[in-house]
C-alpha cells in the first residue's frame, strides 16, 4: 500500500493570483491569499502566477476569459470559483497523503463572518460617523471573546480546575485550518488599511485577537503569502475619499 502511494504522481497545480501595482509581486486580494495558504498548508507542490489586471497576457485571456483571480489549473482542468476551489482541494488533497484543514467547530468559521463587511463600511464612512466605528469594534470583541473562550476539546472534564481562558494559537486550536485561511488575510487588510487611513488600531484589550495575529505571523504559510503593506494602502486610497 505504501509503495503504491509513493508511486502516485503529484498533481500539477497552478494558482493564478492578482498581481500588485508593479504587475509582478503579490497584490491585495484576501481571496487569493486564502487559496495560497490552503495549498501551502496541504504540503502539495504548486506554482503561483501573478496576473496583472491592467494588461492580462493573451494566453490568460484565452485560459479564463472574463475571470478575475484567483483561479486554478488542476492537472489542466480550469477552476474559477474560489469557494468551489477550496472545497475541491479539501476533498481531493485528502489524508493520508495530505492533511484535512476543516475546523472541528462550526463557530470557528462563523465568528469572523461579518468583520470584513463592517470594516468596509467603516473605512468608507466620514470620521464623524461613529456608528460604523462601533460596529467594527463589536465584531472585534466578538472575535476576541471566541478566541479567549476554551473550545470543547480544550476542556478536561476529569480536572477539578476550570480552564477559564483559552491560550490556543488559532481559531480552532493549535493548527491552522480553513477558517484561518479565510479570516487572517482579511484581518491583515483591516490592520494595515484602517491604521493608514483612519488611524485605527485594534484595541490592546483584545488580547485574544493580538495573540492570534502574533501566532499567525510566526507561520510562514501566512507571513509569506501576505501582500506588501503598500499594496493594501494603494488598494484603499480611492475608497477612503469620503473621510476627507
């Protein structure tokens, strides 16, 4: 069985992501980074091509007409919907050869579901409009509470000492999952863009969020897939016009 597994060919995977303002480096796109992280965590061999959105190469126009990154070629088969791509990779790149990345707890996916939408509304609003500011802070508090609350698998029912605060590294435990691949790229955008244009810092009292971000930056799967800060700042330059 082991011999047959070792003789299996690795799939040929090509990931196409948005290029930065120079047309070459990684651009600002949380969905692109999401798939980049998934493939890296799977431990599979793959290539990454950055696509200059201003002048798509002719071969890419023929490959995926009318499609924006991210998209993927899997053994020559084109896949364009990033949610379906993620589901496909989780199903196809499966144990024992590749790790499953699905979280154990559904709440790990749900907890950050609204934070990017609240940020988008906040960064477009005027500085005197505190409604969106408060709405964003509520989402950060919700995330912080979740990260500081022990998960069911952290609770030792045989212990007489209650674990009141979680010290896990990531949303669903001490390993990165699909939930983190979804949320971390968005948190990174929020952290950079909100600081640049709104002088907004994630409040220090949200210790769970800060612990989470620190642990994420220690992992190359996240750190090396992030766009440069300037890419995020350029992406939101026009968006923030209303704040003047």
